[in-house]
DNA sequence: CCGTTTAATAAAAGCCTGTTTATATATTAG
DNA sequence: CTAATATATAAACAGGCTTTTATTAAACGG
């Protein structure tokens, strides 16, 4: 019998699709790269990227929900920064899925 | 003066967004994982995943265009397999973008 | 309190995408 | 050459998403 790879459960693939979905947009990548420089508030991000504040909030949401960015509230300002560790973790998880040892 | 990160050119981010866009779908991830097991034809993939042949072809296209899967034609059958090296390369490229050394 | 600032959410509009169904293209068998 | 098989592409439909505009919520300053 041929060795066959265990198929990952649907939930795992769905979660991974959500991760890639959160990164599929060039605006989101710009946000991440900009935040890779330094922690910034929503308004600062909007100015730097020349887009409206609601649009920044709209794109920050999935990044925040998935834990790809970290949030720190100070007064009425909200500082965002990249969560490199969490991103690295998900990247590793993906590569493991593709190269998983055969059973 | 504060150290500031060089902003990657738009083309680079657009290409990276295309990469994530190609992976944002659970069906595409299922295709990749299934192909991670062994080389398969389009028809085999359709049967294994219980979806129509045109839908498989539709999802294979962006993966093929970006070089995430490899193609080998034999007669009228087309065998697809995962290009792990290319995927790894893009993953590394992304992490470099996020953690690029400050200037 | 009251006005101002910061960020998130809601509503509306226009656009794009995934899926199905149908068709075209290429290769093989007879 | 004709029929059959394998794959890719086209057309059409349905549903969802991004963006803008407007509003709400929360926190601060006077």
C-alpha cells in the first residue's frame, strides 16, 4: 500500500485560509510593513498611507482579530504594532502542513 | 534622527499580495495539501476533493501562474505537484519584509 | 459639563469573485 | 477521419467585499 498523507481537519485549513485572506490585500501588507518600522496610532497610519481613518480601521480589524498585530491603548489613542512571532508561527504551521511526514 | 525602515516598492508588495491572494481560499489549500501527498491529474483531484473539474482548473490557474504548483503534461493528462521550494522562497521573502534591518 | 479628538462601527454604493453550466482545445484510440 | 477523453476557457449568475460617507463611542481638556 502506498504511503498516504493524513489530511488535516477542515477547521485547520479554514483557519489557515483566514490567515492568508487577512494578508491578501496590498493595503494590509502596507500597513504591516509600515508598522514593522515602529508602533503607530490609527491616525498616524492613515496619514502615512494617505487613506481615510475608517479604511485603516477596516483593514486593521482582521489583522487584530487574528493576532497579527498587537494593540495598546493609551488614552484615546490606540497604538498598533506587528506581532512578528504570531506571523512566524503561522508561516511555520503552513510549511509543516505541506511537508508533513507521510504515515 | 530616528531610524526609519525603507519602504518596499509597490510592485514588490503587489506581487506578495498576489501570493497571499492565491492561498486565501480553503479549496486552494486543500488542493495544495492533497498534492503534497503525491502528483495528481486534474481529474483525480476533482474526484478526491469532490468538486467539478472546471472548478479544479479554475483554482489551479493562479497556483500555476505563480509557480506554486508544477505542471507535467503526459498525453492528454496533466499532472500537478506542489512546488515547495517556491512557496518557501516567498514565505522567507515575506518575513524579510517584516523584519528588514533598519537603515 | 461641553466641546474636541481618536477610533470603531453602520449604511450605502459599486465592483469583483467563486461557482455552475456550456463550450472549445488537445490528445488518443479505433 | 471520427469518436472519446482530459483539460482549459467562456458566459452567466449569485453573493460578498472594499471603499466612501455618516454616525457612534470613548477619552480628554477647559
